[in-house]
């Protein structure tokens, strides 16, 4: 059920670890990088609620969510093949819009897919399994460019982007498509409980205005738990976005001491940043096994808060680390936080949602991921230029501060689904 996430994360990890470097290969300055990343959050803001709403209203031979898995996989694989072949900054920025939109078409229904298929008492394990495959895919994708650099050297061939980076994206395209198709081929979906009522609802032609109205009405009627989780997500993803934007290039500039993006030392530093990302993804993979028993022991809220504090410690420690090997240890905390971020908020959210609107609310929940990313894309360049002196390392430390805020906010969230499970157990005992 969750294997497709291995391919999806392969695409995300290649993008996160390499796009800032690709921009610098093509001549971008540090203060320009945030605005060039604007594609990612904007496409998520637009695409995910629409895809979630449409998938709630879909039922055909492939099912409800699987048609969107396949469409997104086809488009994403094509964009991954084209991305490393760009020769100008505007081309890379434009293609990132297409890539992000395509990945979102596949990714959003996967969240709803697990909620559709599993009862409340199995969802922690189900979403933890997504974290497991995300971590596994990200490990391979993150180390792949470094391995290819070791084998092939730093040659750019006929383009400005090094050949190992280009080959990594080609492998990513194949992995994305293959993993998603495997999930489509090996799983089935349950039809709507009342298929005739579903068909009558689907026959009502809403049009663009009607669909937009349905999304806005759903936003207005958000469950209280979702509103509380929104603030946790905003703070968490501000921290993550700071990390993804600047960690690989911070390693190259601040740890390896490279000032020119076209030197072998810079390439080596970015590759080591990818190894660090692989480290936190490996920890994410391993920690996914610990999440369900830990959540059973401490509760889902306390578990997520504790994991976020581990991530904060990892990011803040980067400020005092000048040895590349020690950076791997700092990524342990980030991996723990990342595993929990991929699972716990969605488990708690799913328990508070009406079943017939799971897709649209999972899409709307993405607002609270992309909104801080949009804010960072539009405003963090100014912060870098005027407050942080274009110090990429300080931007990573700022990400740790945001994690601390998210951990504190998590403690005020109400876990409605867990309360219902407890009430069900109590009634059976009676």
C-alpha cells in the first residue's frame, strides 16, 4: 500500500538535495535561492486540495486514488528526466513548477489512501510504514549523486550540470514510476459504502466554481484538531524549509570552505550534504519501527513533541560543528523528527476527519506546509541578505528554533481519534 512512497520520495530527495546546487551551477546567488524555490509551495497550495477533492469524487476501474498515482508518476518521471538537462536559470525554475505539480498529483492521494483503507487502531502503523518507505527512498536518492561522483568524477560533459547529477535524476525517474506502478498493480481499493449515492453525487456537475466553493466550504468547516495541528505544521515546515534550502550549500561553503560553485571542493561539499541527508533519511527509516510502540507508551502528541525536540537539537548543533563526520551525528536528531513529521500529524488528523472528505482535507492540510514555505521563499532572501549576512549555516540553525516552537505547540493539540479508540475499548469492557 505504501511502497509507491519510495518512488515519490526518490523524486523529492533528489530535488531537495540538488536544486539549490543546480541553481548555483547556473549562476544564482544565495539570496536568490529562496525565490527560485517558490514553485514547490505554490504548486502544492493549488494542486493538492484540487486533487484531494477530485479523488474523493472519483471511482473507476483503477479505483479512487490510484488513477492519480499513475498520472502523477508519468508526469513526474518526464520532469525528472528533463530537469538536469536545463542550461539556464529560468529553465530550471520553470521546470521545477512542473515537477512539483506532478509529484503533488501522486503524493496527496497516498495520504488519503492509507486513511481510506485502515481503521483507526491501525493507522499509526500505516502512516509509520509510509515514513519507512520515504526514509528508504530518500537514503538511496541522497547517496546516489555522491556515489556517481566517486565513480565518474566531476565532469560536466556537454552541459553545465555535472554528469553524476544528471544520471541521478534519470535513475530517479525510473524509480518513481516503477514504485508507484507496483502499488497500483498490487493493491485494491474499497468502493464507496453507498455506491449508488456516490454515483448520484458524482453526476452533479459542479464545474470550476462549484468545486472551488466546495473547497472553501470545507476550509470554513475544518475540525478543531486540524486547526490546532495547523500551527504545528507551520512551525515545523519553516524549520524544514530552512534546512532543505541551505544545508547542502552550507556544508560546501562553511565546512568545506568552498567559495566558487564551479570548483571540485564545492562539488565535494554538496555531495557530503547529500550524504548527511541520506543519514537523516536512514534514521527516519529505522525510527519508523519505533514510532508505533513509542506512541502507544507516551501518546501520539508527546511522541511527536519529543521527536521535534530531537530535530531541534540536531539542527542547532550544526553551529558548533566544523568536522564533516560529526555532521552525520547531528542528522540523527533530524531523522527522528522527520520520521515523526511524516506520520504523527497525519494519524491524528485522519482520526478527526469525516470519511467522505478525507481526500480534500488531506489536501487542505497541505496549506499549512506550503504557506510557511511561500513566506520563506518570498521573505527569507531579505533575511539572508540583511540579517544573516548570507551565512547559510545560520539559516540552518534558525530551522532548529522553529522546531522548538512546533514541539511546544504540539502539546495543545486534541487527539480525537485516540479518544474514540479509548471510548470504544471502555464500552466493550462494560
